[in-house]
């Protein structure tokens, strides 16, 4: 049986960013499916999501709103980084020339047994350690 898919930070951000309605609809569907157990994320994704909403959205989200959104995302399985994930991210950097933090995403997805990472930021169709990237905004 195939493993779950992995959601990158951009998917969560688009689910709550009203500036791009088409992307928001797609992202909200993926987040609903994630809450239902079809996807996993990592603590890195949650941290980047919170930081983006608090510091990059215009106007920024309130701390109370971000806390409520994090509570709503609570049912999603979260992969926590450890030394092995950090090491695998370094290996991803060496093998694929990925930025370290993108390597952390790939390493977390690999750890979770994912076959696919949904991301706008990584190269669609590219495989990293057997995990393929799909961009949900390009038809995946």
C-alpha cells in the first residue's frame, strides 16, 4: 500500500492566503485531505507556515489567528526532525544541489514513507531519494 503524501509549506500558506483564489481552492482541498489523514507534514512546515502568516502576509495574521489555525491542523501527522533527518538533508544538498531546508523537507517525506511531495517550490517531476515532487497548481 502506498504511503501518504507530504505537503510543503507553500500549500498551507495558499490555503489561508486570500490573494490568489484559484491556488487557495486547490490548497484548501489538500489541507482538508491532510486533516483527514491522507498527508503528512513536518515541524519545519508548521514553523515556516506560522512565520509566513505572522511576518510576510500583508496585513500579517494575529498570533491568536495563527494559534487557531495550528490547532485546526492538529490532526495532521507531523514528522519531527532528528539528527538522521539533518544528515539526510545534507546528503540531499550534496546529491541534488538542494538548499538545506528543502533537503529537510525531502528527508522528512522520505522518513514518513511518502512517495510524493506536493510543493510549488521544488521541481515538479524531480525525484529525490525516490520521493517525487508534484505541483498541485500545475496539475501535478
